[in-house]
C-alpha cells in the first residue's frame, strides 16, 4: 500500500473517532448520519509524578467490607456475600496533594457522611479474572472518600428502593492523584484513618477488609467485563459519621499521600 494511501486511511480513522466524540460529521461515515448535538467532557484523574492522566470509565464501590462497619450498618458480615454499587464518573473530585479543596455540601440531605477508602485503578480488564492474577490488572492506588447522603440512603433502603440518590451524586467521590503500582506496590495492610477538624473519627487497618482488593476484582469480573479506566472503592471502616459546612476532613492511608477536603 502506498504511503499516501496509508496516511489517508489513518487520517480518516482519526477523524471518525473524533467525530463520534465531538459531533463532527465525516461524509460517508456513521458519524455523518448520527451527529451529536454537544460534547460530554471526559473524566480524568492525575497520575502522580507525571503529566499523564488516567481516564475514568466506571466507578465501582463495595459495600460493608469491614466487619465492624457492616455491624454498625445493621448487617451480619459473617454471612453476607460481597455486593457492589456504582457512582457516575462525574462524581470524581480531584484533590491535589498538600492542598485543602472546597467540597460542596450537597442538596436534599441533613445527614452527610464521610467514608474513607482505598481506591484501586485498573489498567487492564476482562471477565472471570482468577484471584491469583487479579492484582496484575491494577495500574495504581489512591486515597478516596465515598461521600454519602445517609438519610436518603437509609430512606430508600427502608422502602426497598435503589439508593443511588444517597451515593451517586455530584462530587461524591473525592480522591487524590493515582500512585503507580511500580512506586507504591500493592496494599494488603497498613493504617487507614480519617480526621474531622483534627479529631480521629475512623481508624482501622487495611488487613481488616473482609474482601481483599484481589478478591473484589475477581468477584466484580464475574458480573461485569472489567476494562481499563475502571476504579474500585474498596470499602470503609467503622465509625462513619456526619460533617457540616466548615468541617475539614483529612484522609490517610499508609504509603499514600493524605487528602484534605473542606465542606462548604
């Protein structure tokens, strides 16, 4: 194939991809028949120590993954299989290191709770991933908050309705820059804690997880085809509780930078 023809094909492929994302129409292409009226901004997480960013595809969260937290939420951790829920990608709120960022108090709630969590980000995916190969799919880790409108979550639960309104809202997933596995390794133990206005509220060890990160990846891949760009919030310890406007939260996991968030 002549080089000019090859360049033309590559250019058309690039334009077609751009057309699907940005509403451009390429004559004779699928995008010509299906214009998009607007663009949707993608979601990215900064990668520490580089100019790279991590594109977010899906946000998975595991519920009640520390025994004491499961009990405080009225569950029996000895008999409950793992369960997961999702947040929208635009729930991400990036928290730069060594900075206190403003976090808006959301509407509709009078009982707004913190949940400190280890977050794993996947570079590769698949279905039915064996547990002993699961960590090979991890790109990196960071510290995150699974912010929760607890009153709305509980109200929906009592009515046997889905409780996305309590979990899946704007800015409900603050997190720090991703730290590559090559730099920080994998996390199976180490302190995880959260302070509010300098006072310890949550304090546990990652080894107390009921389901490890490897097990979570394996279990998730039985139900979903995991893919690059997926992130997993791996559960919170006991003593979740409320914050109000003016409160400053500091989240810590041994081996990762702290994150600091002020409720406004």
